[in-house]
C-alpha cells in the first residue's frame, strides 16, 4: 500500500522543506504549504483548510485561491472547427489587419496614467511640486517585486493608427477582418482563465545552490584579518596620540606650576604655601584640564573621521571581492543549470527574467515607480518575519547572518528587504557592547558600530555584497534633525549618508538610519550574555518610506554631492533643494501633494500679512485624514503675541480634497508653520480620546512688510473651520451653509441633515472681547422631522463671531455591546463657522 512521506515534503509556494510544526496539508492533490505561504496566489489573503479553493479548470495549476479570485470555468475549447470562427477563417484573405480588434492596438494603458512615469507631462495632476500623483492599484495588476507585468500596451489613440480605416484591394470599400488568436473577442475567451498571480513565478535559487558556504567563509576570514589589522592600527594610533597629549600637557603643567611658584616666592617672600596659593594652583589645574580635554575631543573627532574613511574604503574593496566571488560562482552555475526554481509548467512558458548584472550599472533614473513594485508593506510580511527572527539571535560570521536572511528570498528585492529590516530591527543605536570585544565573537561582527567607524550605510553595503547585490554609499546633505525651512547648507552641519541598491533593474534609494524605529513594549535591551526575554508582545516599528524610495520623493529630504545620484531625469541645484518644501515621510505615506507650483519652503506674505499654504489629499484619504497646525516665531519658541495664541492668526479650512492654511501675520517678522496630520476613523474620533498627530510639513512664513493690523480669530476649538468635518466624521450634511465663512445680518439659521442618529447637540458662540457665558443665550438649536437640526443665532452686536458645534452619537446597549456602563459618549467637537455679522448683510 502506498504511504506518502509527509515528513520530508516541500512547500508548493516557496519550494522549501515543510516541517510538521509549520505544515498545512496534505491538500486534496497531496500538496503542502508552510502556514505563512498558505494564502491566495492573487491577493495574498490568509487561507484555512475551510476557505481555500483550487483551480478546477486547469489540472496543472495546483495553487490555492480565495473565493473571490479562484479562476472560473471558461467557455470551452475554441478552435478552427468552432461555429463562427470556421466561417471567419473562410472569408477572403486580406492584406490588411484591423487593429481595432487587437489587444495591443488602440488599447489605453490600463489604470496607470501615461504621465506618471513622464513627469514632464502637462496633462497629469501635479504631485508635490509638479509630479503626477500615483493612483491606487492592487497587486493583481502587476508582478510583485519588480518584474513588470506584461505589456499589452501600445499606446496612442485610435486616430493615430494607420490601420483604423483600411479597405479591401478591390476598392469596394468593404472591410475584411483577419481573425486569429489575437482578436479581442477570441483572445478574451482564450485568456479568461489565465492567472494574474501576485508573486513572480521566476524565483532565484538560494546562494547555497551555486556557492559553497565554506568558500564564502574563507574569503570572509581573509577580510576579517584585514579588518583586525586596520583596527590594530586605529588602536595604536589612538594610544600614540593620547600619550603625546598627556606628555605635552604634563610638560606644560610643570612649566606653569614652576612659574606660579617662582612668582609667589618673589611676591610673598617665600611664603608660598598659603591658602591663596593653593586656590590659584587648583584654578590652574582646572584650566589645564579643560584645555586638554577640548584638544583631545577635537583630535578624537578628526581621528574618527579618518577611521571612518579608512573603514569605508576597506569595505568598498572587500565588497567588490565578495561580489566577484559570488558572480563567478553564479555564472559558472548558469552555464550548466537554470538559476531559477522550477515551479511548474506555467513558468516553463514564460521568458526567463534578465539575470542580475555582474558589474554595477551606471546611475540612471528608474523606469518604474515604487508602487509598480509593491503597494503594501504587508506583501513582505514573511520576509520581515524572517529578519525579525534572525535578529533575535547572534551570528559569528556575516556569511551565516546573510544566508539566514536570504535563504528563502527568491528575488533581489526580497534580499534587500530582509537586510533592511534586520538593520532596523536590530536597533543598533541602543546595543550595548562589552569593552573587550573580539572580532570572532557574535557581537564582534558589529564592532564597527561600537567604535563609531562603521555606519548603518556602510553595514548595509557590506551585507548586500554577501547577498550578491550591488550597493553604493552616497554622501550629501539632508534636512535632518535641527533643520528648519529656509536654512541654507553652508557648512557640514547637515551632512549625511545613505544607500542606493540595484534591485528590480534599477538603482533605488534605501535609508536604514531613518527607517529604523524604536521597539514598542520592550522593557529593556538585554546585555550581552543575558538570556533574552520572550518577544510575544513586542512590535517592531519602522518607516517603510525609506525602503526603495522614489527619487522624486527622496529629493525633498536628501541632496547628493554627485548630481547623477539624484536619479532624476532633470536634476536640481542645491538652491532648488533648499527651496523645496520641508516635508516628512508621513506626507508621502498619506499621498499628499501640493496643488500650487509656487509652494516653497519660505512663503512670503502680501502687504496685509496673509499667506496661504494648500495641500491636496488623494480621494481615498479624504474621509479619514485630520489636520492640525502650530504657529510660533521662527527664531524662538514663542507662540503668543500680545497675550494671544498665534494659532488664532491661522484659518484652516477644507474644500473638496484641498486643506488650506491661511496665515495672517500679526506683526512683521518670520514665523514657523508646522502642519500635522493623522488618519482616524469616525468611530475613533467620536470616542473623544486624545489623538496623536505627527508633522507632515513645515514652512517659514516671512512677513517683510505689514500695512494692515490683523485681529485674531475668535477663540474657538482648534482645528479646521467649515462643515466638511461634520460631514466626514458625523454624517451631518449642511443644508444652508457649505462654506466656512458666513456673512449674515443680525440673525442667522444654520441647518444640517443627519444621515445617522445623533443626540445632545450644543453650540457655543465666541467673540473677541466678550465672555463666552454672556453669549450663550444668543444661540439655540432645535430638531425637526427627526433628522434636521437647526441652529438659530441672534447676534447682540455687529462684528466677527465664531460658532462651535458639539454633538455625540445616539448609543444604546444594543448597538454598543461593549458599553456595559450605559454611559453616553462625551460631547465631541463637530465643526465651527466664522461669521461676519452686519446690518448691511
């Protein structure tokens, strides 16, 4: 009787051994998966034995799918004997081809606007200051991890095709079509069940296939010896310099002390051992010590710069040698075997991908944007988990470390990803090292981090070389900590380094240092030798923006010294870089952009002291993004003017997908406008709990001349003006007033329609110079027809008023099962209006 061997099975998805502890299967066709690989081949949804489906139309397809993406049975077999096609094949042959029925003729370019990769296109929406905003897409529309998904594309409209109007040769005007397998109505039927898988079938074999571990380790040991020699030189040089400084100051101390003693002998007649003498001696010693420490600090800084340069040069040489070893082994293997794993008949029908280049290509702008490669970091969930697991252990060699990281990686992007995540998880800035650290110990791998001679970027380059990836360290300027908009790069204060790694057929930016984040819920970092605590409750945060960042976004924060490493089709100058708005990674994560091309880091006011900053949101973020701001003086932290908060000189409003911040400077001078954002659901907002906002951009507001004295806005609740917030978060639809600014007479009615149950409305009226309590009797509200709420205001005098509206949802134990106390939600700010009351209105 046949008994399948379930103990040594391989995963259908990744082709690695499946062990019992992590096994799913056998399925109906006796296939197995890792628990992490058992997900829909198209959308990546996690599956169970009750929710997976097989392709019932193609027996060779053993993949698993969710209910939404399982291929449906096609219309049957179509060949030359089929009805309709047989008669089409028998029509008179024509030399002309009707391109209107071709899939590649006049077909537009799918969901992506043609201008997205052509930033100079005038017909595309502006992204930031003149770049197309990336549209939403999903993984089924392109290959994962960089292989562009199939073409289809021809380009222009139908009018440009020479085949759109063709006639038969006899001049009768009758247009004969020539039908074959590429005709749309036939090709669609034939390709109806083709699988658009969310991962690339062509997965490269692990390095173990073509390069022996011992051979790579031998080269690493050679490199380690070179590194040991270099560190010995560093240590010897430091000792020599330290000894020289000590001797220099000892001689100087003895000379100064001798002069002090002689002076006291002359002036005090030999009574040198007095209390005053001892005080002067102590002061002299303190002064000498300060001078020595300052000189030692300056010398140490210079030595460290020299050591960093020497280390970077050594890593550059060693990385080239390691890459040469890997490339030779890979090329030798490719002469005899395929470099890619055989994953079924489907792959055999595809053209093999372009091999990874053995030599580093010159810097060129990438042809595809990041969103073509991946849209959601969750696509790398398995790779990230590998990096997190490897980071929990210590390795004695870089060979072991990198092989553990990339053993299940099937593409160059996955390799770069696991290295990036290992560095961000390892939290190198907080690691504690023993004083006597040897190079052959696990922590000795990172001794360059301890001594300060090796940065994140040099380490990333080194690890990439062990994985066979080309990587460079780029030097330049960055808008880093301490930078403010409008600052010029005149010295080395904001010098920085970052990486570019060659993956997905192009050079792409990686900033490990800025991508690293802290460890959430970690009580303490264990010292070397101590047992590690369980990490079940730990969550490793990082910033995905700094992995494979698009050049047109990267240039807002980083400016390389070498122009070609901007990776832009049209490079910019350092002055242009300084003038670019000061944005943070969250700006790009939310898909924000500047609709006005004249938005710069420094915004100048007009003669009335007014300047406006406008930010556009993508459609899918309009319902969840909330903005706030802060205004203070540019040269100090002062945030008030004549006892009034500077926030009251800014009017924030939202119209459509545009949020505008109109600043009215109360005096001439410079101000710093900091804009914050957060994405929250209406349910989260309605709880009334404090929300954490993070900065998305900053601007310097320069008021050089002020001809009009501005008064502050009424002291209303912070945040945006207008009814948009009420609609977005509370479902209140304005009936009478859709704008934030209202012009009224002495009385006013504002009406909303409730799209869901709300209760306990409250409104407060504000006016400069009048207490809020005195105005409370002038505003009332009523509810009619159960869904129309009306606010009635009678203004006691002319002037400018602010109206705050508060409400809460109507809750009950039935629809809020967790609210066991039966308490109502707190009243939450709903919206506010700015009202100018005058008899003339």
